[in-house]
C-alpha cells in the first residue's frame, strides 16, 4: 500500500507538470464577439476611482470631471455591486476606425471643494478605471456594454525586457517636487482592432490610454465649438510636451482627448492576454512547482510511515490469542471502548462540520467553473456572484451533514442544531461585513453596499439558504444513523498523563503548519490580486493547490490523531477539527505580514477594512480546513477500529 501511495503521488506530480502549460491562461472571453462597421459609434464607459493606498473606491463623478447631459447606470450584477463597480456613461465618444486629434470635450471651473478633492485623490494615488463599450441606436435609445474591455496604461517591465506591462487605469494626476498638484486632463486613446480579411468588419482587441497634463490656451471660449491653440491635428500632445495644468481653486480646466485606431494581429479570443500579463510570471511558475514537489514529497513520506506502522499494529493486535496478552498490550486498541464517545459540545461540532461542508461545496464548484473559464476576469463580477449563489444553494448539504452527525451522536435536538447551522457562520460574517460597510458609508465611498443590495443578500439568506438547510437536515435525520464499529463503554476510561508534545495546544498549532505551507505561495498572488488591483486568472494553478491542501489537511490530521490514540487519549473529535483548522491562524498572521511589507495603507479606516476582510477570509479558511481534517480523521478512526478483533 505504501508503494502504491508513492506511485500515486508520482503520477499526480507528473500529471501536474504536464498540465502546467495549459492551466496558465485558459479562459473564455466572457461576452459574445461583436463586429464593428466603420463609423459605428463607440462610447467609453467610466467605472470607478480606485487606490491601493486606501482600498476605498469612489464613483467617477465624485471628482469634478465633465459630465454628460444625463448620467445613466448600466445594468450591474450582484458581484459588480459587491466589488464597488459602478458602470456609467461618459462624454468620450468615438467613431470606429476614424482617428480624431485634440478634441475638446468641456471646460470646468474648479471650486475650492473640487480642488481639494482632486488633491486628496492625487495624494492617495487614485486611478481612473474606464471601460470600452458600444452604443446601439434603435427605436428606443438603449445603451449597453458589449465589449467590456478595460483601459490600460502601457508601462516598461521591471525586468528590463522589451515587452510592455500594463497598469489598470490611469492616474488622476501627479504631485511635483515643489508640492504642486497637476491633473491628467488630456487622454491619448489607442484602440486596436482585428480586421476580418473577407469583409470590412472588425473587432476590438485592445484599448490603451496615455494621460497627459496640459494647460490649454485659447483666445475666446465658445461652449458650442470650443477651440484651443495648444493642440491641433498637426500638434501631438505627449506627456511633458506642454505646460501642465495645475490644480487650484477658481481655475478653469479644459479636458480633451485624441484617439487613434490601429490594426492588430491579436485575435478577439486572445485580447485579454495583454491585461493578464504578469510581471512575476517566472517567479510564480518556479514557486508553484517548488511548492508542489515539496508537499508531495512530504505527503509520500508521511503516507509510507503511517501505512507501515499502522498495518504492523493491526497485525500484532489480531495475533493476540489470550486475554492476558491483550491486557498487557498498550496503544490505540485500548481506547476502543471510548473512541466513539460523543465529545463535549457535540452540537457545536455538528454545526461547524455542516458549515464546512457547505463551504467546501461552494469552493469546489466555483473552482471547477473558474477552471473551465466561465468566471474569467472579462466576466465582470461573475466570480463574486457565483460564490454568493453557490453558498446559498449549498445550504442543503450543510443541513444534511450536521443532521447526520447529530444523529450519530444520538442527539435529539436536531432542529436547534439546524438553526445554528443556518445562522452562526453567516451571522458572524454578516455582522462583521455590516460594520465594515458602515465605515465605508461614512467615507462616502462607492464601495459601500446599497440598502437594496443588502436587503437582497438577507433575502437570499433567509429566503433560500435557511429553508434549504432545514430541508437537508430533515433528509439527513430521517436516514438511519451510522453504526459505530465498536461498542462504547458506559464508564469513561481515565486518560494517562500526556507528554508535553502531545498537549492539545501544541499539537493543534503544529498541525496547521503543513496545510498553510501548501498554500502560502499562491496566497501571495491572491492577496496581490485583491489588494493591489491585479487580475487573477490562473485558476488551474489554484485548483492544483486546492487538491494539495485537501491532501495535506487529511494526512497531517490522520498522523496526529494516530499519535494521540496511541497515547491513549480518545478526545479526538474536536482536536481533529482544530488541527487542520489552525492553519487559519497562520493565514491571518501572514496577511498581517503582507500588510506591513507589501501595502502602503496609511488611513485607519483602510487598515480596519483590510483586517476585517482578512478576518472573514481566515474564519472561512478555518471552517474549510477544519472540516476536511475532521472527515479524514473520522474515516481513519472508523477504518482502523473495524479492522481489529474486539472481544
């Protein structure tokens, strides 16, 4: 069996290495392709202002930018609202494949409040996020995004190579060495398109912008036909080519743009590759492969030790012929009459195991959909929406699991346990989320969840999730209870004094190291995508890491449970859960390290938001890993005690 396990590990490692080239960038574009004819009207959609220093998004029109006559919000899904996205129309309108030079869109006078807002956003390094869309004029004027392509600013890569990297969104402005603020009021757009060789149709495959600060000059201002002397069809504006526009109260700022269309060999299905290009891709590949090899090697070693030792024990126990020999024997067989004794707070254990099953189901199905490309970054808000809805529907399995465990413990209050399963974890998370949302509301950020969305979340919870938990619990409790392999004694056996290294606190803390070690490298990239506004799309790697996490949680829990039983300590139920679940402590500790070493957050509110959200993540990780460890140990204990002869 040990050789078979090592062989399986080798096959898994080889398979993963062969799959690595394919798991890096497989995704579906997220929207249907759209062919554009020449002179079709294209419109730029504005999204939000975002900053990695504050983590507080703001509506684009929070700043005194030029506004269209009527601001219209595009349809948003639940995920977009939860992420703080607000897609709105703007004054930037193009004609397909028709270049324009120095088009003036408006002039605005900055009030004292407006100038102050611009300066604050420049200090906090806010970026403007805009999206490329298409306006279709029909009998009823409608406006909808079809291409869903975000703007990017080309930058030189840090490794010095000729290939460009891309920054999401452009900066509101910049601050000079003499403490003066300048606004990015001229945008040079470049739209790349892929032309159909057999027709005049074309598809948008790229959208870039280079911002500039220009103090436009003009003689007389005409609102209907504004003209400036600082740029024209013959004068191209580039960063630093003109006197910059300073941000000051009671000054006029003229906003302008130019657009060029450029043919490209990039096909429509590959247009997101530009945005998903990572600066640290080589480091990412090396780290994942290194982590995979180390964890699989350790798992193989643990499996060999466990299988050899365990089978020797079973063989020795089954060879004992006399009662005297059995009484002289020590080890895990001696606690057979107590090993299935229900633990203290067994009802709470049922609740957390059921919640863990719910979270495991949500994670697994989300990963599969993401792996198949249905939740790519181009499908805006899709990942968040899928996770919320899957969590709601997985309540059925949560109720079923908690009821089955409750009946095995011979518990009768299954309705109370069902209520706790439906409310404890979601209630704690919702309470933290509500407090954080109140802080965001206080900052007047667009990241605050509107009351209507909050009501919709509560409705999903009470209207769908809770009933499904009760349905699953009813089904689970009606099924016959699991029979224990051995009988439980009426009088509990006294547990001998344990060595220091077998104390619960030490054992639990040691057990969380290996599961955390399986994921901490990938955790760095996940935290970077969340808090540094990067796209995360390598779900193939993430799925491999998830499989490794399951294996390591199961194996480390089984090993420590075996040592615990050998020391004649039969209180394994909660310790099995906490052993794997303690990896959440290391996750939270690593997120604290990441906060102080990688982020530049200075505001107190932003720090509270970071640690509040990471507390929720760590809590969810505790429930997930704890449940994996519990079920692995539960299977292991039932297996070994059903394999020996008990008189």
